[in-house]
């Protein structure tokens, strides 16, 4: 979670995220999220999700470059080069998908690139957003963050801390959309400096995966205050009201994904019983 006047989000930049080669018999690209399954997602959304995940499980982890040509509707040669660049940067790396969401023609992926995927304090954190059209990946935005060795909250950048007492529910499309509007509105108010929204919209337990912020709402309030003092608000006009500009927002299961047009940051919020209870973000190095 990053602050401009307080909290920026993600700007749509970069080409395809870098790739990874296979290092185990299991498929680490299978999503490990404990979020509610997208049982109400349309068949089209599920096809789009399966298509995107092939990019990680086959093209990245099994080095099947022909799959890139099959899936990508643009210059696949450049994508293959970027795959090779990551392998050179992190020898033996694999892609482990942590969270994935589909909404309309968009697919968002939160994943870990590391040669030691069991150790979530290594490698890079990545967030990718794809637009799918006629079975091809036609647009892509990506963010990469170096994973720190330690975090202020004791949580990794990827883990799922919250557990449903009776198992994760399957949410309707209507409930997902309600969660999306709720989280986007709450985040916009917070990002524009309204600290009162924390008590209204955040669960006091608030499990944090931003490495600089501890768990709970009190550290969030403190971080908000520091960010307000440090940053100035941009003069850009908003896309949905308020001061923060958004690019794309998605809801799938109990997760809401927020991509903005101001900063190179992607945010993911878990919404449970009308409250934000868990948060992840990927902030580009140097942001």
C-alpha cells in the first residue's frame, strides 16, 4: 500500500512480465489462494483464467515458447526474450501463482518469481493484468518488486493469513460487485486523506502484507498520517469521483483488485462481512 497524498495504486506500464523455468515435479503456477472460489464466474471468464495460467505453468515453468506464440496476440518474440532475461537474472526461478482473478475480459495475477519458491522471503513479487480478446492476450500491464528479507508485520508478501471459521463461501456476481464498489470507495477516501474511513470500513484485525506496515488499523492510521505529511496530491481529474485516478478494478471471490493511473502499484483487498480484513500490494522498486 503506497501513498501519494496518502495511498497510490498501479499505473499501467511495462510489457509482459518476465518468466521462469521449471524446478519441481508439481505445478507451482496453480493458484494457492484461500479466497472464495469464483463459482459464479461466467464460462468465458473461466476460459480466460485458464488461458492466462497456461502462460505461467507452460510457457514460464516448462519453457514452452510455442505456447507464448499461441496465446499472445501481439509480438510474442519480445515476450520470449523477457522470459529468458528473468531466467538469467534469477537462475532456476519458477513462477508460483498466489492469487488470480477474472472479471469481464480482464485477468489479474499475483505471483512469486524465485528459485526457492518455498521461501517466500526470496526473489520477486509480481502483479500482472491482462486483457483477453478472442482467446488471445491482447494487452498487458506488469509490476515487479524485490522481496525483502523481513516485514514489519511478520507476514510474507504472498501468504493468506485470514481463515474463514466455516470455510470460504462462494459469492454471487452481485456480491462481488458490491465488494468491488465498497473497497474502491473506501480506498479512494483513504487515499485522499480521510482517516475516518478506517474505523468504518476496515476490520480492526486487518492483516497486512505491505512489508513496511504492521498488522491492525492503528499502524495504518499512523502510516496514513506520515504519508499525508510527505506527499502532495496530483491535479489529475479522477475517473470515478474523488481525487485518486483509477485504471482498472476487479472483483473475484472475496478479493478486490485495484489498479490506478498514478503510481506503479497494485493493491489487493480481502473483503469479509462488509469490512476490509486483509491487504497485499506490489510496488515497483523505487516507488
